[in-house]
């Protein structure tokens, strides 16, 4: 019985405790730097797999001034502008303590 509980304890430590500690103290503080090589590799191979590595990039000059008349003419583009990526914001700004399932109040 003691051997079984010992193995069970080792199992819990190996499956839950050690990975949690590694994630908290090694990965989370420097997640982007640790994942960047893997992300670059995945992006490079995805581009190659879908033959996107042969696409020619072309620069388009931007408008220097946006007028009120430009907004209705370009509604689809304006509606798709991402002002920020919400994932880092969720890490840095705490959620409403009264209801942690809600997004943070910005």
C-alpha cells in the first residue's frame, strides 16, 4: 500500500507540480523570448507549405490626411482595424474583482 501511494505521489509531482513550477517561474516571465524561435519556424514552414514564400511584396503610399469623407468610402477597412491585441492586455490589467470572468475594465 505504501509503494502504491509513493508512486501516486511521484506521479502527481511529475505531472502537475513540476510542469506548473516550470511554467510559472521559467516560461511565463519570458514567454515571448522563449517561444520566438518556434513561432518563426512555424511561420516559415507554413509560408512554404502554402507557397506563400514566393509572394512579391509591394508598397503602397498611404494617404497623409484622413478626411471625414474617406470614412464612409472605406468602412470595411476601418471596421477591420485592430487597435490593440487584447491578449497582452488581459495579462497586464487585472479583471474586475467582483466578476473575474469579465474582461478587464479599460
